[in-house]
C-alpha cells in the first residue's frame, strides 16, 4: 500500500512515516526537511521526498521577513507554493496523511491519480491500523474516497 505523508516541517508525522516504513509499508514523506535531518530522525532515505529545491528560495525569503509587515503575505504565498509543488510531485497513492489544511490542491491531484487494487477495493483494515497509529502522533488520517473507475465498478458489482 503506497502512503504519502505531507508536512511543511518535521512535526510528528516524520515519526509516523518512519514507523510505517519500519512495518514494511511503501511510504513517501514530502516536506521541507532536508534528507540529512530526516535520516537523523530515523526515516529511510528512499522515503524522503524533499521539497526544498523547489521551494527553498521562497522559504529563505519568508524566514528573513518574519518580523516585517510582509510576513503574513509571504507565509500565505509559501503555503500556496508548497501545495502546488507537492501536487506536481506527489506520486499515486492509496492514502494521504497531511498535517495542515494547506494541501487542498495536492488532495485533489491525488484523488485524480488514485490507484485501486485488482478488485476495486481499498484495504480498510490497513486504514484502521494507520488511523490508530496516527492518533498517537496527533495526525489526521483521511482515506481518499473516490468513486471506483467505471470498469472496476461494473466487475465488482456483478
């Protein structure tokens, strides 16, 4: 099961991604945290999808302007840019875990790309397991509910 975890920083979802990877899940952690730091926190290198090269200059500008009148506008711009970059880079997955409401474009992109198993079903037992693990870290797990492709819906229904 492919799982995408999105966060602008490290937060606690880095630990969630690390634990999911340790359980043998196919995890992709999208964030601004450099690979060197996520390895320090125990996340495998193949799980990290660093957004820094795409958003880095705006991130630096936002951090430099934190105490100026431009800060609110830059923070808003930063969240929009991160969402758009993640929407372009996110891979097809069954489950998307995000720590913020700023991922609206990414969620819609993943819904369009959503993959289904051979029977047009999602692994609901796995989603329940992920939900209980996410509650311990404070994350919100929302399965990406999307209608099954027409061909799959016909074969599954009869």
